[in-house]
């Protein structure tokens, strides 16, 4: 179900490759995503992890709707989940994060399945197509301009919109091995995610 090109893209993508400030989220743009991803990756203290996790998850999914930043966020959250699972035994922030991310992954996959059951366009052929200029929003963020754009009939072309879901699923699919090897205490939530893959 995954092309070699997409697998390679997911594996090699760097945070700096993504123009976050031009990707839509539930509450604006993804400009702050790199900072929050860094906090999660470091897993230093619970309070900052909780705050950054909240900022990311509420912007990536809202009332079962996914956004342009979501599939890209999922690529990096998948890597962070792997690290959190590996460190969950020694680090309480990692332990907390692993459990929360597994629940969030199940939520994202449920959104994908719900969307998949409806009539939908085909996804863009490649994950990287989502960063084509025609799909990116303006370089400068202007809240009013963005709001006007949302009022247009087809704010996201159908194949682009479906790709938000499809490639969020693909990002999780790429880390199936890690989920299959989750530590015993996370076996149940990991199994719930695997079932949705």
C-alpha cells in the first residue's frame, strides 16, 4: 500500500524541509510546529511536553477534520513516538508522551477511515506533492486574507484535501514495525493503532 518513493520521502524528510508557515492548521498556520516538535523530541519536563503536545494535536485535528500540516506533523510525531517508547522506562515525560501519542494516532487513523468511507477524490500521487507551490498558502500570514480564502467554495482542491488524510495514514503506516515492537505496557494502545492501519 505504500510506494517506495513515499516511504523514502517519509523516512528522509527533515523538519526544515517543510514550509510550516505556509501550511494550514485548525487555528491558523503551522509556524510554531518546529518549536513544539523540538520540545517533544527533547522530552525534558512534563509541563512543557504537555503544553507542546496540546498545541500540536489541537492544530492537527479538530472535530475529525485534518489539515495541511497534519500529515507532516505525523511524520515527526511518529519518530518522536519511537523515541518515547524506547525511553518510557526511564523518563516520566517520555512515558506520558508515548501513551498520549498512541491515543492521538488512533484518533487520526479513525479520521482517515471515516473520510475514506465517504466518496472522495484520489490522493495526490506523492506525499511531496503536498508542498507544490499551488497548494501552499501565502508566504506572509494575514489572518483576514486566510479567512477570506476559507470562504471560497473549494478552499482545498478535493485531491489535496483527501491527501491530508491519506498521507497522515501513510506516515503512521511507515512506522508499523515500531508499533509492533512496542513495550509490553503499551501493547494494548499500540494494538489499537495497528488495528486501524
